[in-house]
C-alpha cells in the first residue's frame, strides 16, 4: 500500500454546523485521502463528533459543502451515506436494546432478507453471524436482544454492522475508550486492513499514544475550527497537545508521589461476594485511598462496580459501608448506597448515569435531591448547577441545555459533577475519563488527587493501565470474576506486571 498513490477522495469546504445560536463547526476545510488513517482530534466540544455526524448524515449541514470522488455529496440520511460507502460507529450506544443482535445489524435494511414480503429470520441470523465472524467475534448469540450483552460487546456489534457494507470511509468516533485491550486490538487490525485495501478511516480519539501509533495524519480542531494538520513525520506529543488546547498544560498529569498510605477508617467493605459474574471477591476501601481495579473484558470488574452501588444483587457474601451518622449499613440496593454517601459514575453513561432529554441543571441536581430536601427553590438549583458547570468547565449554551446535545466529554463531566457536588465521600468511578480530552483529564486527575488528600474513598475501574498506575494507591487485578493479584503503588510498577495477572 505504501507504493500506491494516495489521492483525495473526500473533501469538506467551509463546512459549518449551527445548533440554534451555537456554532459547533465553523467553516472547516478538510481533505481525506485513500489508503490513510486520519486522526480527528481536539478538546471536548471542539466539533469532532459533529463533523463526523454530518459526514454520516446524522446531522444536516448548516452551510458549506462536502464532496465525494469530486462530486457534491448531500446524503439524505445514514442509509444514504451507507449507500455511498460511508459508515460510522458512534461514541455512545448505537444499538437498540429491544432488538436482537441480528436485527440491530440489519435495522433499516431488512428487505435484503425478504421473500414475497416475508423476512427470513434464518437468513438474517446467518448473515449476522458471518458479519461478526468477519471481525473475529464468535461468542455472540445473534438471536438474543442487544440488552443481554455488555456495552463492549454491543460496540463490537456496531463494528460488524459498519464493515458489512464494505465502506470506502469508516468513521470511528471514540470507540476504543469503550473497549478492553482485546476489543481495541480488533479495531486496530480492522483499520489497518482497510488502509491496506486503499480505503480510508477517520479515527476520533483522545488517546495521544493511540493516535501517534496508528494514524498517518492528524487534523486538529479547536472551538469548531480547523487549526492544524500534522503529517506522520511531524508527530510530536507537545505540538499535538498545544494545538488541541491552544495553551501549555500546566501541573502534573498523574500523581507525582508514590505514597500509598491512607486513613485507617474503612469506608466500604465487601466480603467474599459472589454472583453469576463474581467469585469470592473481597475489597476494603479506606478513607483517603484510591483503589484501582484492572482486567480484561469479561473479568467482572464492571459488574463489581454495579454490585457495590446496589444496582446488581449478590448471591453470597456481604457489602457494608459507613453511613453519614457513622453507623454500618448493609448495601443491598441503590437506596442503601445513597444513604452511605456513595456515588457511582457508570461506564455506560447514556444508559445508567444521565437522563438525556433533561437539562444539565436537572441532571446535576438529581443526585442531590435528598440532601436539599423535598422542595428545591429554583434559585438554589441554579446556584448549585452553576457551581458545578464552572468547576468542571462544562461547555454548554446554558444550564438549561439538554444533556443529549452535549459532546461525549461534556456528558462525562456532568455525570462526574453530580456526585462531586452532592457530598458523596465514597466514589465508584467506572471508566471516569472515557471520552474526555487531555486538558479535562488533567483537571480530573488533579481533582481526584486532591480528593484523596481530603479523605475521599475512591474506587477507579479502568481499562486504561497508565491511568491506574498513575493514580492508584493499590491495583486489584481481576480475571474470570476473581481477584488474581493486588499490586501496591510504586515507581517501578509496569503495565506488563499487571497484564501478567490479567491473562
């Protein structure tokens, strides 16, 4: 492929998108060549997902134009974009819970399996299995509803769906942050195979290491405008970061100490808990401690977070936490967790953490209702919401803007802010920086480090091993629902040491 001439086949000219009075994308000129993986990067709210949504016809264009193979490209809807060879995996959940896996893969295209007006479920199921097998996924029952599977598995179903139509341009919007290392390797293999075939990939990610390793060129957006295009030979981490944020990022990224000490007071304790996903798991979380949970997909770490917050039940064992009055409470349901000031940031924020049609203000206040009393004055609501919006620099037109209209990173800030602001002293964070840009990650890590010093008890569940190594006092490694190793904070701790107990 290196010897094949790379030609421009897709262009945007002064591409613009407005949402009411807000300009999300402002006159962007971009070219994409055959046989390349182009990274599209920028801070949260910079316009990355909006551009990809216009290309894939999820959002209409406000002004400017797009050209495909030199011809004006004006797709009517995502189905029309697909017919032109452009498919996309969205950042959030792109499957419908109530439909089967097969129905999700072919939703809107069922007629290809129709005979005399009757859809052949057998043929659809066979084609769905073949689509999944083509990307290396063989352990999914295509007749089951999407809701039966994890967020990660549903993302891989979306990948299979997108590739089934043999795209000329494959758009990957922040998908790798939702996947374990195994899932990421599938994505990496696919995008390189597409490049070798002369196809193109538009790859959106906040992971600079991932971008530098896999992309041929980077297009940098800031505040809806294209500010830089960086070819492979010019890749430099400092230049990329400065282009993204328009400033030097000050302060430490991760913690700069290797002190793993914490308070003696036990805030959350799970003893020998078991259910369908967990086997005899015990944890003790102390005041002023950051405990990390590491593992591969299916290891049970995400289920552990749900169990500790009372979302899922246990069959054996016990979970106790300290309530506000100092008494010990058995955590069996979400209400028990809330009484103990436990906050939970879900990996699947659209499904578990946020009320998407509701406003930013309403979402931020939601976790604080019981503390504010039965009636909350509009003034107190506004003051509370403004404090969190300012503290986390949530980019929005107003606090009354619907959360569904925010970028993925700004949604994550809302899900983060509602627990930080309500006085929760025990925080369970599942993939806390998923879809968050480098500047906001720095702010969040600094906030987490400060919260440790203030006595918060923090559990971080993450597939990001640098995040765990950089932030945690201790890392608990899980495999097949059980704990395989506990590793203390150390300047010598490496990813390889953790992986050894994950596989």
